[in-house]
């Protein structure tokens, strides 16, 4: 059986091998299925081979679950009914962006200092967050559990001294 790739924009039909056919449509099918799950594509199965992921020019594209912030919605309450846009209902961030940026920079500075003093502390933290037991971590880092717990405790005291204001705001580290 000879396979064909249909290019909708030009109307061309290209003859190809089965491997080329599968390679071409693999990503297209994955994207089309994702769009269909979200209600943004209603392409019938008889037309799936004409899909080229150019949704802007496709007759089967729909809004789905992605609504514009300018789209109006009706809000009904006991006191009154009103129409407003989704944008009007978006709440402002409780923390201004510039403050978030400063906090992120401070955290990056703390992480760099931890990396300088004890690179294993980052690895141990990641292993703990991944759900490894203390015994498993001990085997992975090749350091006795009490030894690395002692080192982390010393690291904590150094970091608390150097970054006392940051530590008070962000961290509650328990060894």
C-alpha cells in the first residue's frame, strides 16, 4: 500500500513510505488530540489526514476552554445582574513584581553560597524531596547520616549569620 501526505495549504499530494508517513503525522496527531481534548478542534476522523497544525486557517477550529480575557460573562447575584469581562475579574498579585524579583535574586544568592560551602546539601535536599529515606541518601552520597546532618547544621548556622534577613522571611530548615 502506497502512503500519501496531503499538504492542505498547497493542495499537493506527496507519495511516501510508511516510515515517512508515520514520522510526518506523529507530532500532528499528538497536537490534534490535545486540541480535541480541550475542545479547540472538532476535526472529524475522515479529515484527520488533511491536518497540518495550521489552526488559524482551519475550518474545524473552536474556542474550546481557552477564552479571551475580553469576552464578557454574565454574573448574577441576588442584588443585581451585571456583565463584565474576564479581565475585570483577574485579581492583582498581592506582591508587586519588583518585590518578587528581589526575593528571587536573594534566594539565588543564598543557593550559590550553599553550593560554595557544601554542594552535597543541594543534592541531599533534592533526594529528601524525592522521597528517599535517610538510609538511602547515606548510601547515595557515601557519607554517614550523622556526618552530613552535622555538616548541614553547621551550614545552616553560617547561612543564618550571612543572610539573617532572608532566612527570617523564607526559610524554616529542619535537619
